[in-house]
């Protein structure tokens, strides 16, 4: 059923720690299931996508973003006869290392840490080390490669590269949807040079972007820029749309008014645990011994949900109300 350029599960480069094969599932199916059942995946439901702590039930979180990426990536994979299980596993794991408060939290940890901090590297660290109380998930090489390279690099499989495209297609469209819901945008605000090519609503844009990738097919070899691509006309329209969203939403004071507070909160937490390393949970104390204090603190803070980060800040820095016992 798969095309000759797909990544076949029985040809995987394997796991760091060899395991017996499952009688029912391929290695990529097992990786998908491990990610789906891990703690970090469940915490994504309480992590910001774009709008911090929105007062509404329908705004995207990091979890719903991840599910939309997986759906789009599987559509691309099925149409191109790539390995859907591998594509889905990478999609579900690609943002496991995201901080609380979205990219605002990521930028602050990147400023604070002497080693820097990037969510795609942290996502790999989550599946390699942090999950299962420090044992990691022991995923296959191909899934790990796709997770690490979903943002800035080209994965070594077409499936991993498909996830990179699915990620940007998903977020640009659901961010428009959320911005309209928030009253930041109207559909009519989107430049006509974009709508004339991509369409006048979310469904049309998704169809155009995904169809363009599929129509161009598989090019060159996996691991090289251009092995998957959109037509020049569609790519140009997407770039215009992205610039429009950057100017209208991603840097809009109305959307970002609380980000400074969130970043200050993370800075306070980072400084506190730097000065009180003994207050870290036991697992992170052990990580500090093996990987250094900074890495352990970044592990702990980046794993927090928005709500948990706020509650931890309150516990550490806000005086509790005195009550007679």
C-alpha cells in the first residue's frame, strides 16, 4: 500500500535500547501509542497555544493544536502513500517540550538558560529522558528525528517533513479562527492577494494548502529542502498570510498584553529554583546531578502547565491568608 519512498516500519533504524517486537503493532504504532499515553501529552491540554488563559471553551490549546497537526499530516501521508503511523507518531510528539504560556515562555527560558532553550529540542528530551520517571519512551530513530526537526530542519523521512508542513498549515489557520473569535480579526481583513489564491474561509485555505503539497508530489530525496513543497503561487500566498498574521495577531498588544506577566513569572520561578535547588522534586534533583542545575530547572518549568505555573508562583511568592486553626 505504501509508495517506494515511504519509511517502512520493518526497515526502521531501531531504538536505542532493543526490544522484542509486538505481535500486533508495528514499531511506529507502538511509538504513537506510547506518546498518546504519556503524562506530557495529557498536560498539553492546559498549555497556551496563542491566547493566554482565554475566557472561552473553544480557543485552541497546545493539545488541540497537536491533534489538528496530526489530522492534516495523516491526510498528506495517505494521499502520498507515506507511512501514516510514523507521521501520526511524530505529530503527536512534536510539541511535548513546549513551555507554559506558549512561545512567550519559551523565549524567556531561552533568555535565562546559559545553554538556550528550544521547544523542539526539549520535546526530544521529554521522550528520551523525562517520561516514565526518567526512563524515557525509547522511541524509534525515525520518530525522534521527526520530533527534533519539525521546526527548523528537514527530517530524514518524507513523513517527518510532512509533519513540518502540517504544523504551519494547522497553526496559521486555527490562529485565524481564534483571532476572529476573539474579535481581533475579520475574514475581510485578510489581504485579497491571499484569499484569491488560498480561499475565503478556513476550509478552503486548508484544502488549497494541502492539495498544493500533494499535487507537487515527492521530490528529490528525504532529508533535503524541497523534497516536499507547494506550488510557487500557493507558497507566496502563504508567506503573505504569515506576514499578515505576524503584524496583526502575533505582535498585537491586545493578544500579548499578559505575556510580560507570564514571562516575569517564569523568571521568578527560574531564579527561585536556582537559589533553592533543594526545593525541586526528587526526580529533578537527580537530573541536576547528571545534567546540571540549569537543565533540571528548565526541565521542571517547561513541563508545567499554565495553571500549575501560576499556582506554584502563588505558593512561593504570594502570602497565604492567615487563618485560626
